[in-house]
């Protein structure tokens, strides 16, 4: 397994000697596998942008180290293989979309003679062809994000950092950006996304991490985050009397009674077996047994509140 990003014990303190010192990252470690979409979540001020800026050499850590694409981050040459969409980016206002992409292609050292074809491709990908001759200063927020994404991809990078890519983008535009990110992943690219939009991150990320006050709270697959192993919804074949079930399953935690279903919290599968046996013995046929999923948002709010 090759890692696209390896972060070891990074600490970043802004203004360390002043009384306004801010610890933006505290002993933070993380790895991101190559070819995956990784979502970094956290409330405002958690340290998400600081992490990206350290990885890209825009700010420097106080301690710890990190590698991107197997090179130490101090090796600036690796940055030619990186794409970056900053949060609240400010593009030169006087350029139009097409010239903006040319400009960033040059900055990133892309000097292939197929540049105009590449620009056509990217404008089509982010659906900005119609606006290619319009000055950036006239772009809406969503259009700025689309051209920003094209900018991040212009030199065909292997690893792409996107800081709040769907900020200000409408729901259809967000779906289109998600689809673009998935197709980039299918091409083998690694994508690192900072976002507040948990429902979106949930839809595309392979793994997610939650950061709060500069500390890693939890990291795992989306599946691990959202599956509550211990809660099941039990659907019965017919309507039932909730008192009957309550008495029958008196030693278990049951809740959310509906016409033909209820939820139960169990410690393990043996307990679940006991419950299903009890129900069957009382002629209560089970139609369906579902492990309950929680949204990433609920998990996030719980974790942040606890810390
Ligand atoms: N240049 C700076 N000088 C001083 N403090 C800073 C600087 N940049 C960020 N900070 C502080 O560091 C902390 C982390 O900021 P950061 O921008 O990394 O958070 P974030 O998770 O990206 O937040 P948001 O979701 O609002 O973008 C915050 O308390 C912020 O005020
Ligand atoms: Mg930020």
C-alpha cells in the first residue's frame, strides 16, 4: 500500500511568542492512501486549512513532519504533481476564464503543446465553456468554484487538495462536482477534501477524519462512522401490541415503536439471536432485521459536543 499523504505529529502554533498564540494543530497524525477520496471534517477554526497549507509549504509547522507522494514536504519539486483549490480564493479579476487557465497552466509549469485542447476539456468538464470569454470579476460564487476546480486540475496532478470546493455552489452544481471527483478517483487520482458539508463528504469519501481544536478526534471509513453496530430495526409480519413486545423484551432497550416495527439496542449478536428467538416463540414472525445507519452529521455533532 502506498500512501499519498503521511502526516506525523504535526504541531502548528501561530504567533507562538505572543499572548495571542493559537495552537491550530496539535500533535496531529494522519495517512491517506493513494487513489482514495479523503474527507477532513471539522468546525470553523479546527485547523483544516492550516493542515493543507503546511502540506503545501504555505505555512511552516513548529514540529512534526509530513510526506506527500513519498517526498518530504520540504522538497518543493513534488508540488508540480499537486493540484490545489484554496478556500476563498482570489483570482486575477481582469482575466477571463480561458486566460485564467492559461495563466495557471504556466505557473504550474505545464508547457505541453496541447494546452488549448486541455483548456477546452477542462472548461467542458466544469461546464464553464459558455463563460470562457467572460471576465472572472463577473463570475458568480458557483462559477468561481468551477473555474477554480479547473485551475486545480490544469496540469493533470496526481494529488488534489480541495478546500471547501462546493462553497457557494447550488445543489445541482454540487452533484456535478461530486461526479467530477469520483471520475478523477477512477482515473487513479488521490483527492483530499476539506469540508463542512458532511452529507456530501459522506457520499464520496472512502475515509474521513474529524478534527476539532487542532486534534484528531476520529478517523475511519464512512461505513465505520455511520454504522451503529448495536442498533437494529425489527420489522414484524403484522401489526403488534407494543405492550406485549415491551413485556416480552423487558430486559432489552427497545424504542421507536411504529405500526409494524421497533428498534432495539443490543450488546452483541447473541443478544440479537435471543431476541429473535423470543419473538418467534410468541408467534411474532420477523419480516426484516436492519442494522441502523446514522448520518455522518449526527456522528459529527455527537463527537464535537463530547470533546
Ligand atoms: N495566519 C494566521 N495567524 C494567526 N492565526 C491563524 C492564522 N491562520 C489561522 N489561524 C487560526 O488557527 C486556527 C485554525 O484555523 P484554520 O483556518 O486552519 O481552520 P479551519 O478548520 O480551516 O476553519 P474554517 O472551517 O473556518 O475554514 C483558528 O483559530 C484560526 O483563527
Ligand atoms: Mg478553512
